[in-house]
C-alpha cells in the first residue's frame, strides 16, 4: 500500500511525455545572461567588471548577507554587459551578460564522471562548500541550501526527507536524475545527512516512477540509513508539509517550519548539486530542465547552463510549434507563463512547457456557486473561495485570521473550480500583502 | 373584570415610569460630551466619505477640523475652497488657500503606440497582473489596463476606453480624492494642479528605462533626452532615472517643451489648436 497525505489533493492528467527521454547536454550558447537574483533573499553583488575574462565556475556575483547565494559564471568568455535585463517575470533586474569563448573551467573543479562515494569533509566544511558553490533548493523555491543545512540552536533534526515526488504534471527532470544519476543523488543524500547530523533519510517517490523507485531501492542498499518510500500519485505531494505527512505522519504546525517536527526536506536535484559541489567542487552552474509539450517534435530533458536563453531550449526541442498559445516556466500547476522566450534559464527553472492554443486559454469566469470543491481540494485545509473573496475585497486582516499565509500556492483550488474562478490569482495577491503587513508590524 | 384591566394599566405605567427613571439616570451618568460643532462641520462636508482628505470619512475629518489649531495642511478635495470656507466660518478660523488638483494618467501606451507582446487572461485586476509579470507590452512600467482605478473611483469620473485600453479621467467629475492614485500598483496616476479650463501639460510616461529600450517598447515613451529640461524657461522640469517630470506648480503652460519633445511623450490637453503649426504631432489624446 502506497502512502500519501490525508487531506485534499487532486490528480491532474500526468502527461509525463519526456519520462523515458535521457538527459542530453545542450550545446553551449553563444552568450548567456546570468541574473544576479536567482534565489530567495538579497540579490548578489557583481564582482567582475565589464570586459573581464571569466572561466566557467568562477564567482561573478557575491552573496549579499546571510539569506543570499553566490552566482558563478556558467561559461568561459568575456563579460560584455552588466545591466538590467528582463527575466522570466518580464521585469528587469541586474544581470551579467557573458559572450561565450571556448569552454574553460576553473582548475579546482573535478570534471571527471567517476563516482566519489566517500565523504571526507566535516559538517562545517560541507555547509561552507555549499555556501561557496551558490547552492539553492532546486525544487523551485530556490531557498539557499546552506541555511537549510544548518540546524539552529534549540531545534532538533532527526530525519532528512528527499523530495523525489515531482508531482507536477509534465515535469520529468528529477525523475531522469534519479534514474540516471541515482548513486550520485544518494551520495548527496549521505552528505546532507552528515551536515545535519541525522542517521536516517527517506526518499519519497510517487508510484508513477517505478523505474526510479526500483533503481534507488536497489542502490540504497549500499548506503547507510537511506530508504525509499513509494507514494501514491497525488498533487501536491511535493509540497514540503504534505511530503512530511505522507512519509512520517508528522504534521507541521500552522505557520511552522519542517524543523518544528524535526525534519528537513531537500529536493533530489539539490542532493545531486550537493554531491557535485562537495565531491567535485563544482558550483551550481547547470541544471536539468524538462522542455515538453504535446506539439513539440523533440521534447526532452536537457542539461543546461544557467543563463541560456529559453529560445535556445525550445530550438533544441524541435522549435516552437505553430499552434503554441502559452509557454509556462515551471510546472503547469505552479509555473508562470512567460511573456517572451528571450529570457534566461535560472537556478529555479525546472521545466519549460509549451501549450497549444486550444489548451492555453482560461475559460470564462462564472460566479461562485459555493460548492466547496476548492475546500475539498486544498491540501492545507483552507477555504480558498473565502480567501479569494477577502483578497479581492482587500479585507486583508480577515484573510490573515483565515490563515492565508499557510497557502503554498499549489493551484489545486483553481484547477478544481467548476466556475473557473481565478482563486489562486487573488489568494497569491492576498498572501503577498499579508506577509508584507506582518513584516511591517515586526519592524515597527 | 374591570379591576384586572385597571391593575394591568397601573402596573405597566409604573414599570414604564421606573424604566424611564433608570434610563434617565444612566443617560446622565454616561453622557458622551461631544463638541456640537462637529455635527455642524460634518453637515457642510460633502458626505462622500471618499477619504481624499486622508481621514477615514467626513465625520472623522470634521473631528480633526474642530480639534485643529489651524487649517494648515487640511483640505477637503471634493468640496474645495467653498466647503473649507464654510467650515472656517463655523469654527472661526482662517481658511488656508489650497490649489485645486486634478488626476492625470501618465501613460499613453495605446495598442498603436505600445505594441502588445502577450495576452493576459488571468484575474482582471491590476494588482494581480502586476504581481504576476511585466504586463502585456514590453514596457513594464505602463498601464496594465485592468481598471483598478476605475473601480476605485467613487465619483464616476473614470472609464476604460476600449480602443486605447487606457482609463480616461473625466475632468469635470474628478475631485482629486486620490483613490485612483492609491489603487494603481504602478503609480501611473498623479494629482496635478488644476489649471484654468483644465489645461494640462505633463509627461505622459513613467518608463524609467534608458532611451533605447524605452523607445523600443513604446513609440511615445520618455527617453530621458533632457531637451525639455533645457527649453523650459521656468525650471519646472526635472530629470531623474531617465524620466522627465514637470512640476505642475511651477509650470506656466507655455507649451515650449511639447514641441521640443522628440517622441511626443509630453501631452497638451484642452488647449486651443496651435495656429502656426497646424500639424502638431505631439497631440495624440484630446479630451
């Protein structure tokens, strides 16, 4: 019997078109645009000048403050511009544009493919290395990894959960990583376990990835304390709190963090990046991106340097089909539509999905009929219809009392709404406003 | 029979009397002493409760007016000088002259001027659209066109023009309460001095990008060239972040900057047609 979380959830069509497509390395682009803010927290400060020659892996943006991450050059070449460039949101932010010349890496990085299983570093060294290498959570939230690896005083951590759920339809980048780089991922898990000082780790994988489950289960025998937990397919199982509930039965309190129940959750992509950073001294300058869509001629999973234009990715997947109506950055449930394709891939880009026009338009918005489907679907036990109305009518104090900040913006409510109401649009707005209100209250 | 009726009447009368005495004592004991002038001032205020004065409604403003030592900094934008004059008479204070204002839209990103690059079908709400992405055009400073300002206007002084996809402010109805200014997530609407015959000259752009990208996104963008700053004889125009700004309180409406602007970002509205240059390219919007 597969485990899952008990409350809410939906099951959208999986559409994992690229599940059996091996990861291919995307050829180097002629230029990359590296935004200085690819993570949650303060943007990095550029430490290279215009015209400077850089090597792949060289630090070009220094983390500013504690909650921030270093940015490294993903290619070798010359810095041509440091100026505001439109990112995936369409808003401009500071970015470093590098013209590619050759592919020269910094000397300290070990680029061989040999598996290094033995972890020689101490806890502090591991955390320090992850900070140096600019690691962030690759599941999409892009929270700096070194912070999550340090258990604050007074908190206790007894378990690590590795998120291999990939509950978003279409996306397969984590799936391929587990199948192709299973040993590396599990070594990464061992490293994170050592940094946290825990003796057990669970890799949660949904049952629609049987090859990944069998692969990791057979490999896990060679690693101490790691077990694989198959899970029933249900969205949003990849949500931290849902995954913890599904794997351990523990419930994170409202407004709390996983550490409140002694758990830390990391993505498989992050575990792989940790392996590369710690064992190979390789900064986070490339990641696996799924490029998919029903009309695409060659959808696939690509290993892409950060800063590569999305246009290049679509070209590699066979070019943009004529019937494309919407291009989504991320998963179809939580991702955001792109206003243009000439935007860079960042550390948080897990997938690019091209929807045909017939599937991309939203239906006409009808009045709420109070059927309560959204409340049933909500995995956090909230009342999305109420939160949406409160945000729309700018009643933010009331929305705060209704726990709008517990919403993880999974979009199950909007998906399930028979009246096609843009519930999440308003809830997101309300949540952002309430969080701002709370911050102002604290600083006052 | 009759004695029962009589007893009932007497009993009820006594109970009523007792209740009246208790109510009277309680009312005297817990009497709220309120300045009677608050009611008088409240009566001369427009009663729109728009919040344009900066307080939570007309009565709150009346309370503030009664308490205030002077009228400095206090103004009812809806009632204007007339209302403030009446209030001053009631309270025996000196009325402070306040220039009447009017709201102007500092964006001219019509589909003709500013090419649409994408299609938005999310919730029709500017704040939602603004938080999601840069907008349907390459300019991520300009109007999103979802009409939050129109919804915020309590005086029916705004409507969305379906052709230009921009809100239009009806000069006669605008009372400069500032509700639209607060509603706009991109700070496009500005309260400016109301001139004779509602004549307006302003930079109809809020794009802070450098000239090239700004112009590429919108043909009537302010490119920050600074020509208007040089030509202005009254030092009314300042330049910051590649964007010119005309101080409406310094501007004398000489219209020199309008002809100088290479992109037509400066609008002149409600002026008579220029005779010497009939083919004026700068005027793209006439109310």
